[in-house]
């Protein structure tokens, strides 16, 4: 197959949702349709179970599962589909944000009863800012939930999307009969006795036809006709370009658990979802069809076996063909590296590959060369943008609890930060190290992993910080900036890239500081 055909057939995407909306179930059903797995229950949910937050075996088990499900690839109708795993748990939100830099589109799963939830709002906002094409799947239609129109309103208002329903439910919960597919203009009905089975698919180009009453009953037929009339009046027609530009979002209804509406979603997805998209670098826009290979690291996973402390760096291929045993430039280190056993992912297995194409993810064994955001190329010095750090929510000083192991501790902290587990800040005033995390759970994970993987032990000390803001002065020679550096010296730190960060101890002091020093911009992310 030609290089351009290989690119054109790839669909790399992520499924995002609030925990429990049905992401794992939907992923599994997509794999079942793709023939990549044979039975339900094969994809393990790696969500952190409630109450299990201090059970370290549980955390290790989750890490094991999340390696296995990092990339789930399968072929469907001659398309190569790569699903990138995005943890739903809010403590791992940063992992998800980073993975979103490697997807070409997303599917947003919403629970019909719960509607738009907090985590979905945050993740969709990131996708919206990057104009990532999104399809919305409203799940659990077999349960009583919100009215379909109310939900569509909620999706528009809370998520700031412009929706375009491509399917519509016939009833809901107990009365759920099936789905009208506006995309293919047909109706799929549940079999009455067994809601796991589609009893029939009926072509329905004209809903006015009296046959509709025979199939779903007079009352449901009248309601459906009214609803579809309203849908076509109120919502815009589907426009593939608008979807690809991230300005229009098609919506599907269904029940992942019951296999309902999933095939409709998948069939539409492979037709409309974009192949690998061009990616901006600091220097220029890189297009997938370029002959020369380039890619970037969006995730690093430590080996679970403490005896083999290598890590797996996940690279998204942006352009060209990645080949095994070929020297590539590690741009940040300015040195060439060769990879003898790059991994490709298929369903839940990984295997060594000879070559991979744009859109694909390869896993490279790494002994500490990579950190998140690193670029690999055939020689050109480009830096891919768009993997910012966000201000952590929790901060603590980290102390060495075993003076004999300070080297191990330093190495452990260094590597865990490269993996993106947390962020390290070194205070300007006393050189003390502070760690910032998105969730409180990470502190325990870090302590545990330092001990088990690096033989180091640490203790924490409270640090009263509300937000970390990256400091961006308009003029770094003016008196205002000099005064800021002097007055706020107690609250200044450097991140791992040596960027200056202001650690505000409260929302109030952040606002006051911003007012007092208007020429200094304080950013909530490291990329501005
Ligand atoms: P997540 O990955 O988004 O966190 O959600 P997951 O797929 O694990 O689904 C969360 C719960 O919702 C699961 O139930 C799952 O079976 C259920 N679920 C998913 N899709 C549907 C659906 O279409 N209809 C209904 N009624 N339920 C659905 P659980 O009891 O938490 O777990 P399990 O014991 O069933 O695995």
C-alpha cells in the first residue's frame, strides 16, 4: 500500500468522559465490532475504584492495566483505528490532557441521566481550544434519563458546542424501542424480549409512511415524527468540514452496554473522522505526507518490573515513515538514537514493528533519554508545541528521609517528573524542592514508587500554595519587574525547564499581585 494510502486510512482518537459514563464499555464494544477481541469483559477498566486510593497494590495493578490499554489498535473496514486511552479520574487529568495532543479527533461520552459532568467540561474545553473534531455519544439510553432536547441544550450550553444530532432515540428507559439514524435514514429496533439484540433494521427515508406506526406504535410514531421535525428545524445540517474544523459536533444516542447505537457511531466515525492532521511546531507546520519522519513523546510509562528499570516512551508519528534500527535525531539532546525494538500496539498486545506511519503510536524503550514533549526527527531541528504544564492543585515540600540515598532520590524525582507524574519546583530563596500535583493521590504514588523503584525514601511537608503561575514580564529590565523579583522572592521558584514561576498562596494574593504589577503576565500554563 502506498505511503499516502497508509496515512489516509488511519484514525487516531481518544474517548473522553467523566468516570462511569461508559468509556470502558464503549471502547470494548468498538473492539468487539472491529474483531479485535472476542468477548465482552476483555478490556479491563483501569479506573481507580472508590475507597482504593491508599491501596498500593491497586495502584500498581492499575498501572499495569494502563500500559496494556494505552493504545488499542484494530482494523475495521480497511481503516486502521488507534484508540488512545485517556484516564477519566481527575487526579490523572494531566495524562489525559497530554494524550489529547496526540489524537486527531475525540468521542465524548455522556451519561443520559447525569448529563454533562465536571470532568467532561474540562476535557472538552481543551479539545475546543485546539479545534479537535468531536463526536458526542449519549450513553445508557436503556435507563431513564433526561429529555433528549434538554440534553442537547445542556451539551451546547455547558460544553460550548454546536450540536447536530445524527441519531435520535425512540423512547427512553423502559420505553426505549430503538434509534432513528438520521445519517443513514433507517430505524434500528431492539428486540422486545432481549434488549441485547437488534431485532430489525428498517429503511425509513420517509417517516410520514404509515408503516412506522405499525412498527413502533401510533403514539411513539407521532412523537418521533414531531421530534425529528424539530431536530431538522432547530439544528444545522451535518457539514463534514465544520466537524473537521471543530465548529460542529454530531451527536449519537445509544447504549454501549447493550450494543445499541455503537455500530452506527463506528460506521459514521470511520467515514467522517479525520486522518492524521498536520501539527504545528515552533518552526513550521509539519504535514503527515512529508517524506521525512518526525514525531513527539506524549506519554512515558515506567516499567513495572523494578529489576528492569527501562521505560516505554509513547511517540505519535506526525510525518514520514518511522523505521526500526534507523538513527533519528533527539532534538533536545541533539544526538542520534536508534531503536532496535520499537513496539506497535494491536488490540491489547504489543509487538515489534519494522515501520509505522503518521497517526500511529510507537512505544520506544528508553533508559531515561526522553521526557514528555520531546521531538524525534530525521535531522531537522523542530520542536512540536502544545504540551503545556498546567498549574498543579496541590503542593508539598519533598524532603529526603534517608541521607544515604540522596542520589537515588534525586534520580527518582527526576525520572518521575519526566514521566509527567507531577511537577517539580525549586524555590529561589532556599533551593528547597517542592512537588505540585493535580490530585492528592499522586503524593502517595510518588512516595511508593520512589521506595520500590529507586530505593529512596521521602517525606512531605506542607506548603501553602494556591496556584503556580508562569511569570512572563513585558520587559525584564524595568523597575516594576525588579521590584516584583525582590518583593516576591519568597514565592518564586524554577520549574524543570528553568522557567520562573510565582507560587501564589491564595487567590487574593494572586489578584493583588497581578494588579500591582500590570506589566507582568502571570499564566496558568507553561506555554504562552
Ligand atoms: P468509565 O470507563 O467511563 O468509567 O465507565 P464504564 O464503562 O466502566 O461504565 C460504568 C458503569 O456503567 C458500568 O457499571 C457499566 O456496566 C455501566 N454502563 C456502561 N454503559 C451502559 C449502558 O449503556 N447502560 C447501562 N445501564 N449501564 C451502562 P458498573 O456497575 O459500575 O460496573 P460493572 O460491574 O458493570 O463492570
